């Protein structure tokens, strides 16, 4: 079924004693805004989790795969398999630049994310020197991690662009689940310790839109100092301003799809959010 409505996405997950997104230009330290002590994660990193889930768990063809050397090599593989670019789920979602006759071509994807940032101030753990054994000797490196980071992403779905990428409504509904599940399966040495906490997709009426939903989210702390947060029980997600904002715009909203982890405490709770008069579709993964 064709996608008829725009959507706004809020995705929140936490990282405990892990490296959510290393900066290769800075000793692979977690990306930080040191002026505000907030942890940063690129949209490319989030999309990589999602792509990996489609490819390794669901065995779906994707465009940006580790099995290809570059876009030219991938184009050859696709030609051999007689695949169209719009057959590939990550192209349908995110778009991409690909090889074409006479040069490169590109397709803009309907689903886009902004960079994620932590809602809490974050401290880095002191680096430990690590060694890796190889047949020709040992490699030595640094191992930087965040002590605790609650990361929030803003995203959107453009229904007009979805028509060109051929993304369908049922694929978007499945994408909601994949975003959440992808974190559970991203368990490499540097990424284990990340847990999805809340996913919300606000489906609009037609081509309406909302502002960045993160601007209406804040934290309540159960510790003496903000820097002392070490686990999900040390905080509470305050959605009061977000609930007010959604209520003020409820005529523009069709429904809200939401998933909430059972460990995170949110205020208002889901029943209170339902009372503002917007359909709430709570899903499980």
C-alpha cells in the first residue's frame, strides 16, 4: 500500500560502558560536543545498525553491503543477479548514490535521521591500553568508552519521496520494529551495552509536519549530580512538554506508533498520553 502520510520519529537508546560511535580522526574516542559534554552519534552509524539487521538477520539484499568493494563492484553484482536498485530495502528507505551509465546517479530516500545526541551530560571512561594478537605479533590500541549516555535521534518520513523510492506502508510498519531490534543484534565488542528504550513514530495527516520532537523531551534525575548517571534507573524521561505539543497539534496527527522498554520510566505514562485524544498504536518486538 502506498504511503500517504508524512511521519516524525523519535528514537531513544542508551549506551553503558561502550563506544556508541568512535571518531577515527581522534583515537576512535566516542564523538563528543565538549562545550556541552554531550555524546554524539551520526545518522550513518544508526543506519548501519538497521542495514546490518536486514542483511544478517532477515537475509535481505541491501545496497551498502560489506560484500562489495565499492559502488562500482556492487553495481556489477546487482547486474549479475538481475536486481533493480528499488528492489533493495536500504535504497527504498534511505536512498543512495549508485553507478549508472554515463556516471553516477542517486535516489533520495524518504526516511532520514539527524545526528543523535545525549540527553544527559556524559563522561568518558579513562582509556585502557588494549592488545590484539596476530600471527605477526601484537597490535596496541586505546579503548575509550562512555560511562552512560542516553541518546536521542530525530527522524522523518517524507510521503512524496516514498512514492519515487517505491517504499510501501507495510515496509514502513516493519521498519518501526527493525529500528528497535537492530540495537539488540549490534553486539560487537565496542557496541555491546546498548539498549533501545523508546521508539515513537508520529504519523501525520497528509503532508503535515512537526518540529524536532527531542526539543520537548527532558530528564528527571534520581542521583545527586547529572554526571553520576550510570544506568536507566537513575533517570526518568519527562514527556510533559512533548505531550502538550502533540495535544496542541492533534488535528494534524493521524496516530502514534510507539514502543517502550519496560525498564524506562516515562511521565506522563502511555495511558495519560492516550487521554489527549490521539490514537496510540503500541507495538511489541
